[in-house]
C-alpha cells in the first residue's frame, strides 16, 4: 500500500456503464482472520485477504507480538498460531494501529487478558482523535490497566490483567466492542456472557463456531453469547469474500447514474452487513442477490444493481447497526433523491474516523443541498438530479476513507469540480477503488 499522500481532482460526470466486477475482500473478516489465527493452535490459512493498510497494520502488530506469518502468494497467507495467552513483547514497546479502529479495539481485547503484557499503544492522527473510553472501561472490568488514568485517547499504555475473570456485558451497537469482549473472554477464567439486543456484525462468532465448546449462542428475543474461557482453539481456514461496504459505493453510483447496470461478484451478504441494501430496496432500488452460498459460516453471493428512482429515505435507528459504514454514501443518495430523507439513531457516527455527520453536511452544502442535524438525527432535503458543474467541492484531510469515497461518488454523479485531499486514506479499506472507478468510466487526476 502507498503511504505517500495524494489528492484527487474531479471535473466531469461519469458516463453510463454496464459492467461485471469484483470488489476488494472484506476488511472486517480479513482482520479477524489474522487475529483469531494468531491465538489458535498450529497453522491457519487465510485466502483472498484484503491487502489494505489496516490489514497490513494487523500483520505488523502480530509479528511484533511474536507471531510468524508467511505470505504464500498474493492475498494468501499462513499464520503460525501459538495459542491463547501466547503473545510476548518487550516491556514498553510500541504497537502502531495506523488508522484502524477495528484492529485497535480487537487486539486490545486479546492483550487485556494475555499474561505479562505492558505495551504502549498508538495510531495515526485520525485514530488518536477517537474516544476509547467504552473500550477502556470494559477491559478494566477484566482487570487490565490503562495509563495515564482518566485519559481515553491514544497514545496509551496497557498493562494486562494478572487474573482475568469473565464478565457480563450488555452490548450496544458496536460490533468492535462486542468482539473485544469476546476476545478478552477467551483467555479469562470462567464464562463471559454477552447479551445483545440489536444484532451487530457477527464475523467473530462465526469464526469461533468452528471450535466446539468455545462459544455458545442462543438466539431468542435477545441474542446471548457465552464464551468459555481457557479453551483450546483449533486452527482456521478462511477464504475471504468481497466487502459489502466497498460494494455499497459502487451500488450507490449505479443506482443514481442513468442507464447503468452492475454485477458485483462474490460479496459477503451476511444479514448483519446488508442493512444498506435492504433499506434502499424498500425505497425502490433495483438490487438483487443471486448465486448465494455459505462458506466459513458466512453467506456470500453476487449483487445485481440497476439504475433506479429512489424515494426519500426513512432510516430508523434499527438500520444503523447493520449499515454503520454506509451512512456517508446513504447521505449522498438522499441528496440526489427528491424529498426529505431522515436518518435516526446515528449519534455514534460522530466518533468514527471523523464526525461523519458534520463532515458530510459540509460536503453536501457545497453543492447546494440543505441538511439539519441534531445529536442523533440528520434530515437531508434532497434535490433529485443535480448539475453541479459550476460548483466546487473541497474535502480537507480528515483521515476518513468513507468521506473521501462518498465525495468522489457525489462529484462524478453531479459533475462538481472536486478536490479531495489525502485520498491515500482510501487504501485503509479499498485499495482497488480508483482502479474500479476508472474501469466504470470515471475520469480523475492524481495530484501528488
């Protein structure tokens, strides 16, 4: 991946297209594959891994913690697991998470209950802005310590628990916090119980289900997850499907572009990841899932998309948990659909790589789209198709890949003159984004 900074310049609309494509592999599954393999016994294999900056940060951290990882061919790896509680690192060494909140929360979950860990934790300028209080409070329940006390942003120093004991956790909407608790519970004494009212991403649970007697899941009115600590983890063999979040930006582009059609092959369509698609289908989007099959406990298939007229979006808070990463591009769709769209229960968007509510409002305002926000709600007054060829969009360096990608799509749909700074941040999740956009007919200039 490129660490060199560059800007993207856009000056014209994209033409109509009819294409069949593949998207980058799923980032969430790729990161979890490496982490679970590292704490399992023996050799695990990972195929079709996303080789983005966030995943490379994961590999680098694990190597620093004593895990042997071999790349056998492009996007394919062998991970030589050492079992639970096996990580070692020199006292007060640094672990660098880059831009990845997923890596930070999940790896801290493992480290919190790994014996004799004392390590400094940090990330890039964007990750350093993100509040980790909820994570710190949870890991403190397992007996871990964080310094300086009463500081909740990186850089931090972690001292792992000497005698971790399982906890009871009532989960919110964050799959990352849930997974951190699962990971911490794996190496704790006794059982860790998680009660989940709104079902968030379940990739961690799906991977652990290959191990008997490690995890028990009860799907009733509320989902109950029971982690049985101090058990032997078998190696895993994962073939990573395409990322539905990366596919969402291409889906949005196809829906809102005239006379366009797209088939996106082999995408993860796990029910906890397709809120974006389900919501838009209710608003008139021509989206169909075909060729469905289950592999590694994950449902995958092809997504077929056609140009559509989208009604104003009414997204209740229940959609947030299954479409968290897609809200910035949903805001773009809303701005180009006639009528008032309303998004509720979105307060957690303020603590992503940027404040995604405020930053997307700034972007939309530049092409004349009005919006009104409160702490947990956003109204967008959509205009329908917009000719913004005489307007300019400037996106500053936010360190937020989703804002960059959403602004790119908005510009090529409206013809706005756009300058998106530090576009290299898109490599954290979707290194093929620009290549795919070029294939679809988008024209852009890279400014180094």
